C-alpha cells in the first residue's frame, strides 16, 4: 500500500511577520554575521524565543575537522536548554547569508531536524520560520521537518 506525506506550510513576506517575529529575524541575522565559517562562507543564524520571553541566538561554528563544527540551530537550542532547562521553546527562526548576501531559502540539516523534533517532543510543538531573502516559509509544527523521526519511543 502506497501512502503519501503532506507537509502543511505557508509562505509569508516580511511585512506579514509579527513584531516579535521581525525581532527574531533581526537577531538571527546578527547571529549569522557572527558565525565562524571560513571554509564554506555560509553563515547561518538562529533565534529561539522561549516561553519566559528570553531570546537566545546561535550561529554556525565550523572547524577544519568538519564533523567537529555545529550548526546555528543546535547552538541556539542547546544553549537555551543549558540555561533554562525547564523552559519551552515557543518559536525558532533561521536565516543564512553567503558571499552574495541573504540566501533565497534555508532549511535545517538532518542533525538539526532531529534536535528540533526532540525539543518539540520534550515540551510542545512550535513554529519554525525559515527566512529567505524574500520569502519566508513557516511550519506551524516544527516536527513536520522530520517525518518518521527517531524519538525516545524507539528506545523502548
């Protein structure tokens, strides 16, 4: 039997973002500009809004031994969890910049998708905004990034 996934998402333009979403995008851009990406020149920034109102940012950090680096999304989510372990994530915004400027579309890598999914499982699903140069993709449930995701139920 063949089945199909449908992943609901919407697209927005910048003027449709709420004030807090605009602030998160600005903070993510600022974080991207602080990325350490001397090899790829692909600067990624993430901003996380926590339930307590705190905004945590992260940027990608490369290393010559490529597996030793980390992505902006994981940097921000892990820092948020380390500082406020019992506080839920309410929203995640991701942006990317390359040598030509803002990229048209950014999407988290597989490792980040796993961490995002587990963060949502730990607390509750949250929206993720993938902010490109002109268009913004919004998934109201970040878990949609990883269909058939691996979670703690698989370990039982």
